[in-house]
C-alpha cells in the first residue's frame, strides 16, 4: 500500500486529551500492551503527530508519528502497527514466517502466498493458527524473529488449510523499506533470534522454499501496474524457479521449439508441467495464441479488445492439466506478448481510443498459422464465446443468488463441515438440512413436523420466541434462509467466481442535465457484470455518434466508475445490454428513462 508515493493532506500535533484517547484505542486494539508500554508509545512530553494521507489507490490513511517515527496507522477504522512498533513489541500480532528472499519480493508490491509460509510438522487445521479472514498479522523470516511486514489474512485459517498450500495467504499492507518506513529513521531491523517455528520444525515440508510468493492477478493484461510491482513479481518468479531446481530449456532450444509452426509449441505445451520457467510459459503462450486462430477465433469479428481476446479465446485454448499465466512468462504483460506477435507479422495491434489496445488484423497466410495442426483431444472444453453485433465477443456472466453461512446458523453449518462465509444455493441449503435431519433421526415416520435438537433450534428459532420443540419442514427451510446472509455469485468465463455480499447492485442508467441544459446519460456498475467500461463506451460512441467518457463517478461510493454519454441514450444502451450483452432485464435499472419515440 505504501510502495508508491502518497499524498499528505494534513499534519497536526496531538493535544493532551487526544493522546489519552489514542492510548485507550491502542489498549483496546492491542490488549497485550501494558500501561507503561502505552505511556512509552504515546508520551506526554514528546512530539506526537497525526498525518492524514491518500495512497495511490485512493485509500485514506491516518499515520501516527512519535518523535518523527511512524508507529501505527489506521485504515478503514482498523489500527495496524508499523515495523518500527513491532520491533519494540514483536509479539503484538500473530506472526507468519517466510524465507528472507521473499521480503524483497513483498517490498516490490507482491502479496505473501501460502507456499511461502513456513509451518512446523505435518499440515493440520491448526498449522496456520485460528483466525478469520481479514485478521491482522505480521511477517518475519527464518533468520530473524523481528517482523518485516504487516498485512491481513486473505482467508480464514481453515480455508488456508483446505487450500492445500495454494493461493494467497496474506495481503501485505506495509513492508520494511517501503515509503512508510522511509518516513522514519530508516533503521535496520534488530536481531531478535530465530523464530520458534524454525527452531522446532521437524518436517521437511516446513523447510521448503516457497514456489510462488506472488499474488495471482486474474487481470493479467492490466496495463497500469507499477514498475516496482512488475519487478517484484519478476524476482518472485525467478526465486521460485531457482528453488524448484527445474531443468529449464536453453534459449537455443526455446527458439528452435517455437519456430516452425505447430510442432514446437505443441511439444512445449506437453512439457510445461516439467519446466515452469519463462521459456516453457512462452512456448505455451505461443501454442494457445496460434491454436486460437485455428479454433474459436477462426471467424472472429475484428477489431477485438486484446484483454477479451486473451480471456475469451487464449485461456480456453490452453491444454488440459496446465494453466496459462502471462505473469510467469518472459513477457510479464499481455501487451508485450501481442506486440511480439505483431513484430512476427502474425497480427496487427492498434491503440484506439488512447490507452485501449485492439487486435485489428491477422495474417492468415503466415506459415506458423498455416502449418499448425489442432489436437482436438488436448482440450476437453471447447471455447464457444457469444458473438455480439459489436464484435466484442462478450460472454455474459452466470449470476446466482446464494446465501452465506453467518450469525446464528454458523454452529449448525460447522457441524455439517462448512465454515463461516461459505456460500450455498437455496437447493444446497435444503439438501444440508434434509441430510442432517435424517442423520439425526429428528423426523418420525408419518409425522409432518421435525423435532428440533439444540443445533437446529439455535439456527432457526430466534431468542425472542423462546423454546420450540417442533417445526414443519417448509418452516425450517424458510427460517434457515432468513437467518443466512444473502449474496450473489458472479461467474465469468475464464475467471474465478466472485462473491458479492448483500443485494447485487444492478446496472444503473440515469439522465442528468449539464451546463446549457444539455442532457447526458450516465451508466454505473457495468464492471460488476464483467463489462469493460472503455470498450462499452466505444460501442455506444459508434452506435449513436455521440461523445463518451469514462471516469470516477460523483456522489457515488469511492471506486465507482461511470460511463458518460451525450444526450438521452437510454434506449440504445438498454438495447445494447439486453441484446448484445445478453444481461437479464432485472439487473438493469432506469430503462423507463428512455426518450419517447426512440428505439
């Protein structure tokens, strides 16, 4: 969060009453701190300043400095210690241990992955501790107990265990040598000895070096990543390659394998599991790229957005058993790979509007494409993107109304092997409840009611109602769903399903007036449904011959993006969403604002 420059809005000195209040907040947030510790952290006669700043992603953060040393910061009403504070109190937070080379990767902007966390003994539900998602943690190394980074857990401890050492473990907020650390005295970490997990580790698996300490970025084609982030991810991939001690192909072998059309790249795809270095991923990228033009993109309408081409065509073309990951290639970014293909005269890539890359042409006569032979057996699921009139190839997301395990239902579902935050369809909830009742023998044959045991009673009967001995089947199901938190599961082609808590916000269409009494149409929440706002705005611009723009929305929650179109274009936009993007009408609000007489 502090790897890029931040903007300081204000800086003020704390008064006596404010210092007392701050000590109380610290005591509440960190109960292990004694009264003497609090007095030392927030002294009465030393300079204590509070700095309000905005980080590069727009986060509003309060940083508290004691004698010009940043000691703790507040993000979204939660207080976190800095590494300076943790060097004084290393046991303040639950701590994960990783290997020393990973810290420089985290300083480049990466998150800590589960393979990078050192554990002791065999993996068990208690290997990571006991906590929920979003729990604040510190990160130290196998060589020194002094914390080097601060973050929040990306999953609960049970979910981490169930993930089998795969995926993100900690979302890093602050790390040694970032810009927040540079605000202080820039001292090196103290030597506090080796962590307990290293001294007591007894399993070879616990000592394994992380295979990929980086965060996975599902939007591999994003062009606005910082240079430091790319450097960190590149270093992480190099570290992973070294520690796995794989025999990577030499550059000469890679060139010979990729030249000559389909044979070389097919072989690279077959060997990708044996070699996970950049050369192997480069060959797999080329394989999927050329295969795409012989399969799903054979009759594609050009131009097409490069990100959609990758998501809708290249990823589905990947052979079974392997995963296409642009970050693990030598290109690092989709734009660099496609530009390399353009230099080989395979395609033409143009930027329109500014900053938005499109594939405008393909050289069907190129020898690599002509000689490529498609192996129909290597990919089980064939890509079948929905074609649109605009040529975007948009595949509408699958939207499911689900229910999250929470509140009074938590104990019941835990007894059935589920965790807090898990989501279920209504039919799945019914199945779990039915199997539980049958397993416990709570319904006697011939009776229409079900006997309530303590777990089921807690889940479906509120405390105000008192004790109920029996309930009908349908009443149990409706009460169970009513006690669970509603959510929506959005699944897009080639992407991990996204869970949105609460009621799903529809795409909102609004008409407003600007200077000169001119009307404009505003579109909000399109990105929730997987629609690229820039491409969407371009389609509207071409369709109605009106100027459009994409930018932050006013008077909306932070991070909301709006598409602005000149004039009342609700009718055209509604038709575009319904007929081209194939979105259900119930997820579009504001269609009634269309001008009369326009279709």
